[in-house]
């Protein structure tokens, strides 16, 4: 019998090979075929294996869930969606907290001499510094995750390697008010490219990890990733309009 499952946590070919190896070690499994892009695994087995046993066969890095079928009852689908939404919110909590702290800090820095423009520049600077910090924690693993959805990183591998350093440089430029126009233009370019990849991933409903906070925090690719990029792009456009 053949069953299809969703696999979360795979970021590269090595992950694909590991998942296939672990699952093939199960006694009742006859063959395993993993699709990295879709985040799915087709498992042929002699007898049905429950999801708990499949999960035990994998390391903590990977999460296996049953793929939703059209034959599921409406009530089952509803409960599944509710649990999935709760899980997403729990996983996105670090991202939401970080964005909240950055926003509050940016505005508090200027509460005496209020300036929306200055607050926005500080927000963008802190955004880049904080997000690049998490990427720096795993400079070896980040490129593979980033290439999963960024169009330029897919075609130019070195771009994924230097991306954390680009973010750090942009963060310093905004905070130090150094060549702000150049930093704004670069922001529009790199985040515009990434947003195209994020949008395509969301439309294709692929289950992959978001690399916005590196690989240290296992964040799912959701609409929140699109929103955070959109906020930065809108700010960059508004600041450029104000400057010119």
C-alpha cells in the first residue's frame, strides 16, 4: 500500500537523503520517494504504520504529517485546519515578538522629538541587524534554506552565502544614516526579489521553512513572511518619495 505524507524541516538534498534513509529502515516499509520541492514523501509499506511510528524513525529536525485527502470528512478537515493555525501561530511567535520589539524601540527612540521618517529608518536598520544576526548563527545552513525560495539565490549560489552580510551592511547604513538613498534602493531590489519567491511558494502551497530568521528558529513559510517584506518595501518607497 502507498501513502503520501508531508515532511517539514527539509532544506537541501542531504535532508532528502536522510529522510529516505530513516524511513527505509522501518521493517514494514518497502520503498520511500521524497520530493524536496513539494515537501512530500511517498511511502510503500506492507502493513499500515501509524504516524507516531513514522515520526519516531525521524530525527527531531523533521516533522511528518498525514497528507490531507479529498475523502476526509468536513468535520475532520475543520479540526485539522484549526490545529494547523494554532501550530502556525505558536511557531511564528518568535517572529512576531521580534517585530514587536523592533517597532516599539524604533518609536521610543524618537518619542521626545517625534519624526516618523527617523523612526522608519531606525526600524529598517534594526530589522536588518536583528534578522542578519539570526542568519549569522548558521552561515552553513542558511544558504540551502534561502535557495529554496529566493529566485536570485537559486541562480547565483554565492548570493545566498553573502546575503546575511548584505543585511548587516544595510542595517548599519540605515542606523548611521550613511548613503540612505543607496540603502533604500538596494532594499527594494533584494526584498522585491525575495518577495517574488515567497509569493510563488505561498501560491504553490509548498511546505518549506522560512529562512528570514536563519535556521536557528524553525519558522514555517506563511503570509507573515510576505507581510514583513511588504512592510519594508513600502517603507523604502515612502522614504525614497520623501527624499526625492
